[in-house]
């Protein structure tokens, strides 16, 4: 593996989430003690107000999301601050049917209908980190699925172009993204295995379904400094691969094994 840094486990095991009030720690005279208690009281009121406003279930999901970022992403070595921020901001539960919402921050893919899955949070974060987005990019995503990764990408780049081949999922993702006022996204219903040539070149292409190989039309749609991130391999197990040009020559980097649903269509798997 050429870039073990991405998969390196972070050294922050045992990080403490509980913060003490600094005023309480430093209290000396009566005035300081009073101020400390007042601050604690105000914080407690704020928590009560937030929990009342959001409801218990929403608070549980928010806490679970925060834990997911810490336990599944940071501890496994995701370190791009923008990616961590985007994963903190996008509510995965909103991309799931109500019966799965309570599991939204589990360390696993989950069903979204039509025999497809929403990706595991770590995989979404890893793909985004490997794509190395700074904010100004145009990104092609192949395999919209639930729209979750689309929403995360939308926070990390200028515009996302996302193709999905299943009509029901395409429409569902469109509705969910619109409900959240995510506007820098173009969705298309089509076989995306040959990309979206009319909209290229792209600064990054991310593929969220397994491909047997990298079809020629995809690198052709990359900008000169563009990169393509895709799960490549067998139908049951793939390697996350990034390709891009360095000093004019194509280079490949590998980011470990992964398991995605199969890409269909012209350049996908034949059943
Ligand atoms: N990142 C998505 C994962 C979607 S699963 C999420 O988080 O929800 C992969 C998706 O790729 C499925 O929705 C599947 O229908 C879609 N797909 C498979 N073959 C495709 C093709 N040829 N063109 C476009 N989408 C395709």
C-alpha cells in the first residue's frame, strides 16, 4: 500500500468527551464561584432547551453522529478536517427509511431498497479524503444511491454531478436532497459506467459501485490534475484505487480492501 497514512489508526484512543467548566476549576473567591455556578446553570438550561427543541430521538441521533465521527473516522485515521466537518454536518438518518434511522450511525452499510445500500460512513469519509477536495472542484459521482455521499461531497466541492441508473433511487435522492436545500448538485438518471462526457472534464470522479476495471472513458473525463477514486476488483471484494496523472504519467495508489454493490451497465459486471 503506497499511502498507509490514510488507514493509520489515530493515536487518540481514550479521548475524553466530557469537558469541565474552567470557572469551576479556578474558583477562589465567592464572586468567581458564583460566576462559575451561573455559567453551569446557563449551560444546563441550554442543554435542556436544545433537547426540548429537538426531541429525545433527534438528540440521540446527534450524539450518535458525533460518536461515529470520533470512533469510526478519527480513530481509524481520517484526518482531513473538512471531511470530518462534512461528516459531522450531514445527517445520515435522513437518507434512510424510518425503520433504519435508529441504526444510521452504525459502522455498516444499510439497505435503501432496490437491492442497493447506503455506504458505511467510514467508506464515504475515506473516498472523500482520498479525492483530496479543497472546495473549488467539479466532481462526478457514479452511483447516487441514497444521495448521502452526494450530500457530503456537496459540502466539500463547488458542484457535484451524480448519475444513478435506478429510477426509484434517483427520484428518492432528488427529493431528499431538495428537502435539505442542497443546491450545488446535478442529478441524472442513466447508465453512468461511461461517466457523464457532456459535463466533463471533472477535477475528481468518485465511483460508489464496484467495477471490474477502469473503463477508458472515465480517465478521459478527468482534468489534467484530476483524480479518479473507485472500488476495483471482483464482484465480492475490491480494492479502493485512486488514479491520477503525476508529471504527465498515470499513477495508481491503493487504499485497502472494500466491498461495494456491483456496477451494472456497459462497463459494469455482466450477470
Ligand atoms: N454512495 C451511495 C452508495 C450507493 S450504492 C450512498 O451512500 O447511498 C451504489 C449505487 O450505484 C446504487 O444505487 C446502484 O444502483 C448504482 N449503480 C450501479 N450501477 C450503476 C451505473 N451503471 N450507473 C449509475 N449508477 C449505478
